[in-house]
C-alpha cells in the first residue's frame, strides 16, 4: 500500500492479536524487489526465510532479513530497505499481581478485567 500518493485514497483500519511466540514482519519493497538478474527475492522468498527464523527473537529476525536482502545480489542497493519485526511475548505476572487479583476476584487464576 502506497501512503500519501493518491490525494483521495481511502484507508481502512483493522486489528488483530498476536499470540505469544508469533511474529509480524513488515518490510518495504526494497526487500521484496531485490534482484539477482531477473529473479526477485519476492514475498515467497521472504516467507521461506521467515519460516527458517522460528525460535528467533525480533532483533535476530530483522538482522537475518537485512542480511539476506543484502546477500541476495552483488549489486548495491538501489532503493529503500526498511524492516519492522514485532514479536509477541507472554506477559509474566508477579506474585504480588496474582495475590492482588485473587483478593479482588476471589480466584488466583483470574485477573480483573479493565
């Protein structure tokens, strides 16, 4: 999606939840359109690379994608290269939080809803 190109473009927002252990990878076209001759890194190549990143943290995934984009071709980069990786992690509750929640809800396994 190109932002700011069309004067009267309509945009729609949506939301989703990443479960602990899931990763969201966002890149600019400088990554997916990286060329080696007539071949592009493209979305399929990026998806395959992301599958091989299982178990890595966000910083390691970003570095692996950056390195792969650079290594894909011997030609210098001729466009932008931006990478954003979001990693969902489990929220750890302290003993004090659990104790406080059990006092207000009567159940130690339930936190009060906000």
